[in-house]
């Protein structure tokens, strides 16, 4: 037996089902020290395999998956107060997405497929909880909230189906089944990787029911950020090469992801603020502001805001974001202006801008409602004031808050945001009227 064959055999002997079940059953906060240390040791072992040039691709595939699903436990072995990535396991989404240099269409397809299965997973979790088929994550379970929650998840799925058909055509919906495999090989050999995504990406800290809801909305949102970013990158390339129709299509896809992103807050709103308080302290130092994926989406959309630089400097994995201030970096706003985009492309960008503004408004409203009693926000920011500062810094200075959409996402948000107006400084692209005039003049 070769060294790689021996390693594969040893890795496949690990009880990955116990790894999954134990974390789901009790929550990470209640895990015993020995359990955490064992899997942290496996994480260190996989890193040595991945760094060695002596091992082949097949054993490294196993090692990569094992490293991914034990990364958070390795972090908890040294620091039990989680930050964003150890808390959310978002790195599992990267494993699901796969190669970093795929075609735009492939990346968007992976994102929308992952969103579909995570919506299904959350709906299944809520349905099984209501039917009495679950024993874990049932503390403070409010069965009266489930019918409304399932209805909102149905709305989200409808938006997902609409975008899935746009992106994948007759290949939508994907019909792969998810399974519980007995070993690592089963998850790694599954071409679509959906089983690994569903079963190893949602481990709450506590036994409180709504923490699972909170985590799943984060995962869906992360895939939306990814989909929006790649659609924007596609639009920028199309604008660069004067493919106006392609830019419109790409920006329309981005808006489709933004609609699903918006509905995440509508799902979260089915969780009363007191239920968020059940587990809020156990999220540690985690904050969505720490999301690299979100900040990259923002950078490709409207460039990097100078006022964020100080915050990024405090977070190791966001330090590189200062490069997006370079004058040669081309974001969507700059591309619209530089390449004299057609009126249809400008309108598609305005639609995306409107949807992302509504999402930022809902994010601010959520912070005001669910973090109102906290003197300081998560992620070492000022909380709601930090979000308010960047609320209106979009592409178009004349863009107004879509209060009707925001009220649908978070009823009562108009009162929460009453008087909130951020001066229109730091915009990227000129008003639509100017853009249309420039495009018309070029055509004439």
C-alpha cells in the first residue's frame, strides 16, 4: 500500500458523522475539550498534508475537505470567543463553490444552486421542528412563528427559481439528492458537493432554535454577495468590450441575487428581538462587517469608501482592501462612466443600486431594532451609526430609499429610519440624466 493509499484509508476511518451530529446536538459552546482538541489535531494534520509536495491530488482532496469542516473547531481550540468565520463556517461555502477561476456563468450557477438547497434545508428544519421530528436546536422554539416563516421562505424560493431559470435555463431546477455519507470520500466524490454544503455549514453555538435560522440566512446572504460580485465583474467586462446587451443581462442577474438578499431580512424578521437575545452574546465578536465576500462585492460595485480604511486595518483578512483605492481599479461606477454605457445598462445599474440601497436600509433597521440595547455594535464598530454612515453612498446620488420594499422586509422600518439622511458625498457615477445624455451624444 502506497503512502497516499494509507493516508486515504486513515482519513476515511474518521467518524465524520459523529463530528456533524455532536455539534448539532449540543451546540459548540457545550462541546467538551477533548472533542475540540481531537478535531483541531486532525485539522493540523490536514494542513501538513496539503503543504507537502509528496502527496497526490486525491488524498489532498480529502485533506482539503477535512480541513474545511474542522477549521472552526481548530479556532475554538485556542479562542472560544468566535469571530465571523469560526462562528459562521462560511469557508464551507468556498469549498462548495470550488475553483476560483471559473466562467462567470459557472460561478453564478453554483451560487444560485447553493442558495436553493440552503433554502430547502432551512424549510426542512422548520417543518421537522413543527412536526416534532427534531430533538436538537429546540430551546425556545416558537411553533406559532413557523407557518409565517415558511411562507416567507416560499417567497425566497420563488425568487430563487426565477433567477435560476434566467441563469441555468432548462437545467433548472437541479434535482440532486443530498446524503449522509459514512466517510470523507463520499462527500468529496460527490460532484455537486451539495451534501457537504448542507451537512457541514450550520453549527450553532447554543441549543436555541432561532440561531439556526440566523446562521442559514447568513449563508444564503454570502452566496448572494458572491453572485452579485461575479455578475458585476461580468458586466464590467461587457462594458469594457462594448457588449451592452451582455452588461444589461449581467446586471439583471445581479439584481436577481439582490432580491433574494433582501428577503433574508424578511426571514429574519420572523424572529422576535427577544429570541435574538437568547444567543446574541454567544456570537462573540462575529459581525457581517467582517465578511470579506461582502466587502469585495461593495468594492466591485462602487469602489472602496475611504472611511472604511481605518476599520479594515484592524482586521487581518481585510487589510488588502486598501488596494481597491488604487486609481487603476475599475469598479462598476467607473466602468459606466468610462465606457459611456448605454441607457439600458445605466437603467439596469440603477435598478441594482436601488435594491442594494434598500438592503442596506434594512440592515440598518435590523441593527436599530435588534441591537438597540447594545452600547456598541458587533465587529468593533459603532453599530447602527456605522451602517448609517454608508447607507446612501451608492452609485447614483439621486437614488431614493425604496420605503415600500423596506416596509415589506421589516415592517415599521420607516419610523426606525425617520430623519436618516446621509449627505450625497462619495458617489461614484453621475446622475442617470447625465449618463443618458452622454450616451445619446456618443450615439449621435
